[in-house]
């Protein structure tokens, strides 16, 4: 149970955690902070937070749990402001999509990695953003990855884990580096491909017509290209190295496929497509298959 | 109104057309042909066709409309068999995803491009295949592209157009070459990316774990990688040149994006992501947006 939760960045991610914990009866008061007062007022009007302060240092006062859900590029600045204002027993966690950069930015802002900070990443979200899009069920059945460091206090890890479980999520722990590799492969690379594909097609002269003939699968395939550009710019900067590694790996595989098309190599094409179908079908859960 | 429709290749595409025309009361008798008798018997049992013949030459006898819905690689062989057995006024059309190769194969099989053949392509389908997956609504509101040639009889074009409209589709005409370019961009390239991505990830040593952490968007993004490998092998061979052109165009754009990530170029990344989001949002219809 959290007595006072402070959420810095009350958008889809922060707002949905607030709603989920409220619904679960797991939280007393919820205080919000953001740069823009009208967003915070909207969050109050929607019943997502109880009150707000645009100054994050004042917002965290007396909170036993702080969730930082700002774009990766703003993490350092927020930590600079709140580190000295936290209650003695306060635990802080975040929702950033890359973890090495968060650790780097915190160390730069605070001087060293504090034992009260638990780096975290809920693997959930939609292409929507903003508090109006938030909903209590966003984390239900979803995974949250925590990447605690050696110095992270065990009780801080437990509290963050319990919070996410109260929101309905399944919590796993792994190293910062491994998290960044896994996410580069399963999320950051696919987003790059979707952005680049839509960009490619949009620059064809017949773009209007091109999109008119796009079949059903195309809409699914490119949905992730509607994601927030600022968030993705920050992710590219933050997880640069792991993303470049995955881009190069993909490039090698796409080149092999291109070469097979070029030489009309039916056997290789059939092998690649069959393996991909098999791998995809194996990982999609029965529930998702029904949805398919 | 079609008196006797012959469908060669009674799977998802052929079976769904049969169901749609039957539902619309637009067809008298439906005769099916396929290589495998058990599939044809299944189609009869499901009420999709009235009777069948595994010999396509016998199956087309007396039919006023013939729909060839076989993999692209089988088109030439089918045409060789049926060309001499058609009724004098019969019209033939197909459902192949690439059109230059269909024209090429017909000319090779028959000696010249007959005036009774209307190359066509319904832009519809799912990742399912087989007659059991067929349904009457598959073409409702979907586009069908016809690519008639100079010698194609106008009344043949009208009959094929009317058939697709009876099945609920919107029919457009364009040149063979333009069709193949548009489809390479909107369908064949995205499929290559999805296949290559899943293949790339499947070969990572931690593949089981990798897929476990894949978020919601990943499932949508890779759905098309579950498509029929044989069909896609044939499409790659059939639409090789247009596909290679699009692969190279995409490669250039992905390289530009990679270079921006590599040098930490925030401005370029933000521009690319913003343009892609805008283009994607502009082409997705309001109906699909609600579904999103």
C-alpha cells in the first residue's frame, strides 16, 4: 500500500498507473507534476490525480513512492530537481524505454546512483498519448521489467514490484544491458522499420494512390509509425548502441533475402518464409491467435 | 448474372468469391477444380461449390466465367490445360498478386494474350488459407484492381467488373506495370520486412525470451509474417523487378535513418518520425482509426 504517490509526467503511462492503483485501492493520495498546468488540471478533472504542483521538488514532498514518467531526454533534469526534496524513506522508479541512459543521466544529475532508485520499464502502451488516453487496464497481464543495480536497496525493489503487481502486471528482473538489447530487438528496431517504410512510401510521387491500395495488413504493420515522434527521438538517442547493433543485424538478414529475390532462389525464399512463419506462430499466444 | 462459374483453386480467395456470389444470388452453378480431391470434397461439404472435377479442362466446360485462384507459379500450367476447353463466350480472370508475370505466363502457355482474359487482383486476404477460412464478406468494401490489355474485350472487362461488384468490392483499372509497382510498395515490401525481422529475431540465441517481451505492437507488426510461404515465394519470383526497386528505395531510407541514429542527429530523427506519423495518420480512414 502506498500512502502518497507522486507521478511526474501525467500522460498515458503515468495516468494509467494512477488509475490502476486507485482502482486496486492500493494508494492513498496521488500528487501529479508536469511542465504544463493545463495537463495537470485535466488530470484532476478526470479524477486521475488528487492535486498537483508544477514544481517537481514540491510535488515529491512527503511522497513514499515517486514514479517518473517523462520522456527519456527529460530524466536528468527531473532527477536534479527532486533528489534533494525526497522524503527519507522515499522510493523512486521510472518508466523509460531504455535503461542504461537513465542510469547514466541519474549519475550525472545526482553524483552517484542512489540506492532508492529502481530503474523500471512497463512493456505496455498504445500509439495514443496524454492523460485523456490513460486507462486502468493498461498494465493488466503486461510485463514490467525492473533493472536494479548492485547498490539498489532490496526493500525498494520489493515496493516497486508490489506496486506494479497491484496494477495487474507481471514483474521480471534483468540487467540494464540485457534489457536494452531485448528492447532494441523487439520494440526499437520494429519501430524504425515502420517509420522508414511509411517515410519511403510517403515520398513516392503517387503517395495518395499508393496508400489507397494498401491492404488490411498494411494498416496493422504501420500502426506503430503513429507513435509519438519526440518519445522515439529520445529512445534512439538513449539506446543508440543496442539499436545500431540490431539495425545492422537486420540489415544483414534483409540483404540475404534481397539477394535470394535477385537470383530467383526459390529454395532459400521458401526456407526464410517458412522459418519466419513458424517462429511467429510459436510465440503468439493462443489468446492473440484468436484475436488474429 | 453468371450461369456457370468455374473456380480453379478453391481456397480462401476462390472460396470467398464463391460464397459472396452465392449470397448475392449472382451465380447459378459453381464448379470447382483443384489438385487435391479432399479439398474439393471439403468445399462441396461446406456448400461453397456444387460439384468438382480435378481435371481443370473438364471443370471449365460450359462455364461462362472462370476464376483462376492458384499460386502464381501454377498459372501457366493451368492456362495450358484450360485454353482449348473453354466455351466460346467464356471470360477468364485471375486473382494473382503480380500481373506482369501472369501475362507473361499466359502468353507462354497459349501463344498470345487472349482477348477473353482479364488480369485481376482482389486486394483482400488474411493470413489464413484454405477453403475452411473462406467467408462471403472477404471482399466487401475492398478494392479489386483489373489490368486489362489493349486487346482485352470490353465486354469481358464489364463482366469481371460486375462480378466483383456483386461480391461487394470496389473495382479500379490500371496498367499491369503500375499495379506491380503499387503492390510492391504497399504489400510485397512490408511482407519482406516482416519476414526478415522475425527471421532476424528468431536467430538470436535468446529467442524464446526475446519474444516473451515483445509488446502489443510487435504482434500486429509481424502478423503478416504468418502468411503462406509458398504464395510469398511465388510473389517474389513473379514481381522480382518491382520488388527489388522498392527494397533498394527502402534500403536508402533506412540507411539515412541509421546514420541519423549513429550521429545522434535529434533534428533529423524528429523530422523523419513526424513525417511518418503524419503520413500514416492521413491515410488511415476514420473507420480504421476507431478500430485502432
